[in-house]
């Protein structure tokens, strides 16, 4: 069901696709699993490198446990914000989805349906 509704939503979205080299890219979205501290530190360091190169960087993270959500400097969602179709919900998620990035990078090793959405 998850894949079916994801494909349906993708068909409804209209995107202005252009080819942009990574050097010319101005905006980058980073999706990642922030459950482990090591992953958070890696992504935050990478985001800082991109910012130093003049890129606007926006992060969205998934946290396995809702109680881990205190004092993070990046937008995030947890299992509490996932529907039965494994679709993330909430204002932060919708804003991220609607943001037109030059590059969207998935920085997670194991596929997670909520992040794939």
C-alpha cells in the first residue's frame, strides 16, 4: 500500500526538472536516520561542509524513538508522526517535501519507508 500511494502522490506533483552540476547547485536537501549519534554527527559535519561552499542546506531526519527528539538543531520526525501507510506526516515533513532542492541526498544505509516517502 505504501508504494502504491507514493507513486500516486508522485504523479500529482509537478516539478521543474533541470540539469544542474553539483558545483552550481544552490540548495541541497539531506534526508537521514538520526537514531544513532554517529549518523547525526556525520550528516551535521557534511551539512557544514556544504554550507561553507555556499549552498543552502536543509535537513530532515527520522528518529526511531519519539523521546529522542529534544534539542536537535535539525527538523525531524519520529514513529509518532508516521501513518499506518508508513507515510510521514506533520508540518515539518510537508514543508521539506514541497521545497524545490537542486539536489536531494538520501544519507542512510538501510532503506526506511518513511524516509523513502
